[in-house]
C-alpha cells in the first residue's frame, strides 16, 4: 500500500507524538492478538510502532521451519516446551486442552479476523519495528538463527526499548 | 457531585495532559477492580477517562437481566461460559473453586471497598467514558442489545481507542 | 555509583519527560523480573522511576524475617497463602510444582541475571521510589511493620500514583 523505499525514515522520523511502544511479554494467543491488532491499527493510522518481545513473548518469533543445534539441556527443554512461532500459541483461558484455541481460530477465520501469521506479515509490510529482548533469548537458550525473517528486526536490550518509550506518546505492557 | 449538563464537554475538552486511557482486556475480578479504582480515582481528580473493554473484558459489560436470542452455537457457548456482568467475575488467583472470590468480596465489603457494580455506577456518574470493542463482541457473538445501560457508552474499534490514546497523557493495558 | 546526598531531589526534579511509572500488580516471578529490569534499566538511564505495588504485587514487599501478630482470620490466611517477599515468588507459567521456578532461578544465576533480591537492593541504591498501595494492604491484612526496609518507601493510595503518572512520560501496568 506504500512505496518500499524510504519508509522507515518517514515513520521513524515522525516524532514522539506519533510513536507507540508495545511490550509483548505474554505468550498467549489472546494477548498476542491484542498486540498485533493494536500494532497494525496504529501503523495504519500512520504511527511509528515498536513491538518489544520479551519473556514468554520471545518464542512467538521463532521460525517453525528452522532448526538449530548445539543447545544445552535447559535450552532444549525451553525449546521443546514453548510455542514455536505465532501459529502455535494458545488461549490463556478456556483453552480446554486445545479445543478452545481451535474454536477461537476457526471463529477468527469465520469473522474475517486475520490470523497471527497474517498479522505478523502485515506488520512487516506496514513497517512495524520488532525488537527481541536479548536477555530473554539468552535465558531461554534461543539463538538468532532460529528467529523469523522480518524486515525490521532488532536484537536488543531493555535500554533500547526504553529509549523508544521515552520518545513515544503511547505505551502498553501486554 | 457535579451538574449533569455540559459535563462531557468539560471533561472531554480537558486536553491530552489530563486524559487517561485504560484498555480493559482482562475478565478477572482483581484486574477489573484495579481498572475501576484507577478510572474512578482519575475521574475524581478531574481527568477525562476512557475505558476500552476488549476480549475477556467485554462480557463484564453484559447486563445480567437481559436475554437475547438468535445466537449461533458458538455465540451460545461463549454466552454461557463467560461471566454475565461485573457481578459474576472471579479472581485470577486463589479462586479455590469460587471460595476465594466470595472471601474477597466479603473482605471488600468489610473494608468499605466499593463493589464492581457500585464502581461501574460511580464511573457513570463521574462521566468515565466506556468503549466496547466491536471486534471482540463479534468474535464472542455478543449483541448490542445484551449490553448494560450506561450514560457514555460507545461501540467502536481499535482505531477510535488509539485516537484517544494518542491524545492522552497516561495509558494502561490491564 | 552515585553520591547518596541530594539524590532524590535531582531525580525527582527531573521533569515529566524523564519519569517512568510502573504499576506492579502481579505477584509472579516473571512479571516481577520484568518490572525490576525495566525499573533499574530506566534508573540507570537517569530516569526518575516510581514502582506502585498493588494487589498481588503487595506481598512481594513483605520482609521474610519480620513477624507481626494481632491479625484476624482473613489476614492470617492471606499472610500464609501469599509469598513472603520477592524470594518466594513463582513463575506464572511452567511452574510445574515449583520445579520450573527453581530452574528459572538457576538459569538466571548461570546467565548472570541478578536475582529479584539483588534487583530490589539495586533499585534502592538507584533511588527508584517504591509506593505500596494502602487499599491492597488493608484488604489483605498486611501491616506496615511487616514490610521491607527500603530507602524510598511510601504508603499511599491510587491518587498519589496517578499524580506521578500524570507527570510522567512512560507508564506500564505489569
């Protein structure tokens, strides 16, 4: 919907009154949905959006097709127990052994609400910037090589996120 | 405590530095309590307050006395499984099969903390504006006719909420 | 790392564009970790930081070595069921009967992430201001005498927190 060239500059040069920072802490389907609806909605309104994925939110950015070796026992355990990408996340409530999540996803389809996969792609097209918390990756033993391809991806710490937050108008911890 | 006429104008004309936007995502008693204490506290300080109810927060605004028909199977299921109004919500922790929630409510009474029902009414009197997320209502099959009567109720989408957030000083995602 | 004298003045006189307000609502290890990483990170960047502990966050500020008597039945129950200080909190997910929490703590040690106890002390040294919600303490039957010693501790209500939030640039509800 816009020209690819010079986009980052335009949006990132937008000034604090037009910037939104989301801390995506949760690894639940419902909260991730809220985060992406807010992020893409704000980007559609011309806001410069930063999503900082941390803690349980970090595994949502793993690429389900990528495999990496050389992990220690803890890293393997986290790798196995946490969702591998946005398509694997579950509802925080009414999951009912997975049935609730399946129901919600079919409802989203029926009601024309985009899936998380589609919203992530849309976010990329709309120049939403994604930050991944390096401390969380380190704790959970995730490697950069297993993360998704995304146009505006930055591996960073809390200081970088706070810098953006200080220069933003709206912030949410999700 | 104030004149009824012209109130909305005064508060809504207050300017961004005096506006608070709360996203009420949670359907838990404890978080709803936090949201209403913050909302009514801010309104008492003269702030213009917007509460945007979305996802699990949406069913809190159902009127327990209203019945609507014509729902499909999914709508009926969500209708039956989710709390019908603020008087039906439960603690997120220590619920203990409902006992924790009963204890918390009796404690609130004893310690003179207003109930959610009372706080919702107070919020109305204090001109707190309530937005209900239409996408959430659509997903859960809720109809406008089953929602509460409230002086300042708006059915809207994320864009309207973001507009208010952009013109606000303080925002919380609860 | 800085002189003790005159610190509060300097930071608190910093102006709204340099102030951060965190509502610490959660009593979970993961969210408390996020709160303290953000708080100490922001303080290290020179921001004036306020952490407002409310609801499930309140028991994190109990001193595990202090004992108080004279509580009623409800107060005793809350006292026994809720964590006594930051060293006792558990993960919100993957706790697995406590094993997940033990694993996470050992991981934090291995990866050189400070423990909550250390971060709380660091926060004190960095002049992070801590507010404790009096309504929550009252509900849960906590007394001032059982709370931690901390250089910048204030017992207050939501209005005091909102005043700081109104004069801050960044706010998160955690």
